């Protein structure tokens, strides 16, 4: 399993797309920190772009890689190697390489400009988001053998979590505005890893006061050490469920 992970990892980090992704994040981070004037402003500007680009690149690249590696996986399946080990090696190789690119592209400017604990939470959130959307990409890939359909499903998942979900939540809040929805809003946040990651970083920027009573509720529940642990626990659950589901399908299907 370690040999397969290393092979996938080294194969991906030599990919020009991953190198361009790293360079893009590096230049973007340095530019925003320079324009922001302070580390907190730089983090706030970087957060919104990271939560759009990282899920998109992760899910599209991982889906494309899965289909391009189909012949390689068929070769491995023909060997006396457990399918679960093959699948997990592919997943960890892709997720770790993309996470490494993210840490290199964003982590260096964070260290350089001294973003501190908030920068650390941004990096940790970005790594979790990468693992989540690679897991969703693999789930979309094992559902269908058609590459076009798989990429289409992956893009729909990104579009849903990045844009559509927020619209649905706003519609619910507007429709039932006469009712107390603070607790419901908190529960709805758990169903979107992108929003959950955004709130984790925003609460560490002390801008929850700008979010009204709901922001105060987020601060009271997720602002403590236990709350941060709960939030990252939910993000971990977002990794585990798609990975186990896709691994189960991959282990049972005909290649």
C-alpha cells in the first residue's frame, strides 16, 4: 500500500497542473497579503477565494485522475492485492499531493506575513476541504464508468456546495423569518463543509459581531476549544462517509 501511495504521490506532484495550482495559490496569497495591509485582512480576502478554488480544483482534478488511472487500477486488481488497499492508496496519494500543494502555496505566505493562529486554522481548513472534495470526486467516479458523466456529477457537487446550498439556506431563512431559526441555521451549517470551514476561520478573526445574533450563537458554540473540535469532527465525518461509500462500491463493482 505504501508503494502505491508513493507512486501516485510522485506521479501527481510532477503534473504540470498541480505545479500551476501551487504557483497560483502562492502568487494569490502573497498578493492578497500585500494588498490587505494586515494579516487578518489578508486572511479574510484569501478565505473566500480558497473556499471557491480549492474545492473546484480538488474535485475536478481527482475525478480526472481516477478515470485516467483506470487501466493502472485494473492492472493492480489482477495482482494479489486487496481492492480496498488499491482504492485507499489512490485516494491518499491524490489527497496528500493536493494538500501538499495547498500547504506550500498558502502556508509559505502565512508564515512569511505572520498570520499566526488564524492562518493555521485557514491551512487546516483548506487541507480538510481538499480531503473532502477528493473523497466526493472518488464517489462520483465510482458511480459511473462514463468519464463525462463522472466529471459532470463532480462539477454539480461543487456547484451545489459552493453556490446553490447558500441560496437554499437564504430562501429558508427568508421564508420562515418570523420564526426563531438560529439553532436551525447552526444545524444547516453542518450539512455544508464549505460553510463550516468558513465559519471556523471567521470566528478566529473576531468578526462574528458582524454576523448578528446568529454570529453570537456561532461564537458561543463553536468559539471554544470544544466547539472547534466539534467543527473539525464534522469535517472529518465529511471525509469518512464519502470514502467508505465509494470504497464499498469500488470493492463490489466489475472493472
